[in-house]
């Protein structure tokens, strides 16, 4: 999440200061009301990073598309997104091995053997 911190920002105000700085920075991106924020493996976020994602969604500065691994512990702030109806949870089945290998082979030809 460090890439979301404004350039030349100096740490002030503890965690709330970080949230304010990043929210202000993200709020100016792209001239749109909200930006898309993608987080792969959100179950691996540390607590401050999960809180940042939740804050950006709660303030309607971003909408988030998160991936999680079923069965792994998820940070409370991420779980709260769908429990507080700030995000929709969609459970998907995993791809069969042959399909996932096919997707990889299509993306990186010659790197995979079936």
C-alpha cells in the first residue's frame, strides 16, 4: 500500500494522519469521483493496510475488488466491508487444473507443457 502515499509526504499525525494523506491523494486521481482499487490476496494484508482499504471504501473514494483465499484468516477490516454491506462478497469455485494451465499457457506461450 506504500504506493498510495503521496510523494514527498512526511509522516505526521500517526495512523489517522496516514489515512488522511492517502485519502486526499487518492481523491485527486483521475478526475473521477471514485477510483478502482484492486488488491490480490487481501487475506495477506497487515492490519494498517486493511484499515486503509476499508477507509477508502467507506469514504467512497474508491471501490475495491479484492481476492481472498478461502479458509485463510482475513483481516477484520476486510471482513467488515461485506458484513457492513460496503462491498459485495462473491464466492467463486477454483478453476480446474487443466483450465488454469491453459490460461497460463495462453498468457505465456512456450513456458508451460501440458
